[in-house]
C-alpha cells in the first residue's frame, strides 16, 4: 500500500516538474515576440494634404499646351474654355493629389506607332502579333464600388484611390508636391498599395503570374516631372489582394519635396487595378543647423606710467612745482574667436520596407470599415437589355459601361455610337450596345 502511495507521489511530482518549464517557455516566448515588434520612432507631423484620400473626388484639368499631369483648376464653364483647358473625364482624384500617366500614341499614321505605346491594336495585317494596347488609366474613388460586396479596398476612413485599365497596359500613379521642409531634412514617404489583376471577375483572387511593378519615390528637389532623374524610386514590388505599406527615404535639396507612386503592369489582363490609401510624409531627422562661432576670452595685463604735477608750499614760504610719477597696472579681457567646422548632413540611400498586412494594421488604431453604399451582388457582366440600348446616368464613363456589359475592346462601344475622342457622354444619352 505504501509503495503504491509513493509511486503516486513520484508520478505527480514528475508531472508537475514537466509542466513548469513548459509554462516558462510560453511566457518567455511572449516577451520575445513583443521585443521583436518594431518600436515606433519619433517623427514630425504628417506634411501631406489629405493623406487618407478622403472626401469628394474631382475631375483633373490641365492646359492643352502643357503636360497633362500638371493639374490646374477646372474652369467654371468648361464648354467655353475647351481651346485652353483639357478636362479629363475619366480622371477623378482626391483634393491635394494629382494623377500622372504615360499618354498612349493615338496616331496610327506614325511609322513608329507600334513601338511607342500604341493606343490600340487594329485588326490589320500590318499589326504585329505581339502588339499590346496602352491606355491612360481610369481614376476613381472606392466609395461606390465596383465590388460593393467584395473585399474592402481601403485601409481606413471612408474612401481611397483606385485606378485601372481594361485589357491594356499603363504606366501611371499619383503624386503630391509638399512644402514645409528645409534643405538637408531626412524625410520618409509611406503609402499603402494593393494590386488586383485577373482574367476573370473574382475580386478576391489575382492571377499571380501578373507583375504590377509597384514603386514609391521622392523627388528631393520638389519637381513635378514623373520621368525626372531626380526621383529616388524604390525597387519594383508586388502586393496582390492585400495592402502593403511601401516606404522610401531621401534627403531634401529644396524647401519643397514631391512624393510619387508608380505601377507598370506586365500583362494586359481583363482587370489591371491599383488601390492606394493612408499616405504619410514626415521629417525623421531635421537638417543640422550651422553652429555659431565659439567665443572665448583671455586676460591681458599691462603697466601704464602716469606722470602728474602738483604745487607744494615749502616751510620757507616758497611754492614749488613737484613732478609725480606713478606706475598703474591695467588689466583687459580680450575675446578670442575660434570657428569650428560645420559637419555636412550625410546622404542616405532609399530604404524600402514591405510590411505586409493581411488584416491591415497601422501604428494608429483603425476602426473596422463598414460600407454605407448600396450592396449589389458581384457579377462579371450584365446582360444586354432587350432594347439593345443603355441610358447614361450620372457618374458613368464609356469604359465603365463597356466593362459592365462585357463589350471588348471598349472602343467598340464608341464605334457603335459614332463617338470620337475625348469620348464624352451626357446624362440621359441612349447608347447602342449591339
């Protein structure tokens, strides 16, 4: 009986000793995981305008005789100013941001047409077999879809930027010119980017053979040319079906700086979409100011001889003039100026981070995004109405309508309705679909 009790006690003791190290291992593991988390850095305020890309998006306008990506205020009555201004009907951006893109070649008579980003590939014998069309993307907000019941295409807030091409390629992105910096400041630009590209209509899954070649960049001089050699770009990277924070650092060379995003997909699939949200530009290390000269002093001592005269009356009643000589010690403090050399700010190479987020978490707490728009089931294309026509409603574009009814390539819809560039359509206009 005693031997059985002893055996039971030994068994319980052994089990207890085995449990203790296991619990200790879990505890230390938790501490180690916390230690591995990146610690927040002390940075300056966010210098960007509308970094969350919120609010109502507006059409982008440019001067007809200037670069299309340099945005100017749209005239109140555009129809009276078409000779001076170009209003890009398919380009809508949030306040503070501008869209840029490589403009395709529309001149089919150009002998170098197929080698300079052709806008379309006509069905002709002269068309190369490897011809791929290039388009300027359609820029829209994500607040209204198109995947109302699909994955959330924003990191935080109510809105984000999307731009896309349909069965075509693009080289495009967003940019913003920012003030509030000094030459020599080390600044960091971050933004969340997501790519979605597929040959079918599954909004949750991309074709992973695609390459979106997404990049972010900083122009330390504050320029507004997307092809400038001054822009410091990160290496191309991918982030399909999820947001990833891209980051780049640079040392400013002016009192303004510009920040950039870029994508250049490899394949002209049915859907070639990019989403952008929650950007930031901060000064992580201010420029070092030149130190004032260091002043020091030394004491200089000298002897000064002072000679004076004095009238003295002797005992005999005669007045004598006496010469009196005095030695005076004079002490003065003399400044010594020593200029110390000024240390120049060290340039840093661009830093790329790819903090992948499945359910995206930034350093700030974000509330779950709840869609407030009407929900419709996601579908590939809508059936053609029995009338064979579609009536244009507010917010429609020719490309979006073609995409909705599966008309490919989209310019077939323009041909059906005798539309030419800039393919402008009006609310209430009836379009032929076949």
